[in-house]
């Protein structure tokens, strides 16, 4: 008798999506650059599906210097216009400019003595929030924590960091574990 593997129902059958779900989504991420990358990519998702961005992630990494904030901050309006012609990413001027803007904000935080990872993880008291949802329809689009994180990022000048984007970021980077209780990934964490 074959045992059926249960995963979160927001997934489709795309192998890229399944690998992302099984190996990344909900796993605590502490690396400053990976966290910076994910907050930027979650902003790129606004109005789109995550699989769209996930399939373009390697192009974003290539075009945005593996999300090195110091290299991104050097991009100028001519660079942005060139990026607008590349179909390997979402060609939305505001979203592209937000990555450049966010890189500058990240650098300012660092210059002011704020470690990005410590800042982000401080919103969950440095420990992942474990939820025990039975189905995806129970999972909120935002929480009080994501609202506060959004406000704090906006105060620091970040763009495309609304509370829903911040909650998706928190889920992706393991600040919150929203795998449903029957999901193979939740079962492995128990």
C-alpha cells in the first residue's frame, strides 16, 4: 500500500515549488543577505503568485549581484531602465527601484549599528512562532507582528513591505512555521 505524502495545499505540482516548500519555506533563516533577498523578492510578488517569482529567482540573483546591498545601491536610473527590458524578472519600474531603495536602507541600518537579522528576528523574540493550523484557510494573511514589522521597515525607508508581504516573508524565512499539521514538513519538525 502506497503512503500518500501530504503537503500544504497552496502548492501546485511544479517540482521547483515542491522543492522550495520541502527545503526552504518555514525553515529558520538567519543569514543577513538571504533575509534581505527574501524581503525584496516578497515585494516583487505583490499582485502576483509566488511561483512566478520563484521561477525568476535565479535571474534576480544574477541581475541584482546575489543581493549584495552594496552593489545594488550603486545601480542608477540607466541601470534600472536596462533592467526593465529583461524578461527574466518582473518588469515593473517601482518594484525594481524598490530593490535599489531597500539596499540603501539596509546599508543605513548597518551603518547605524543595526544587524538586519537581529532586527528581523527581534520581532519574534529570536524564536520561530509555531502554529498548528489544520488547513490553509485558517492561516492569516497578516498578524500583529507582521503589521509591526511592516511599520518598522517603512520607518527605515523600505518599500513594498506591507503587512501581508511581511507575513509572507516571515513564513518563508521561518520566523513563523505555518506548515499545516498534516504536512510532511510539520511532521518532520515534531
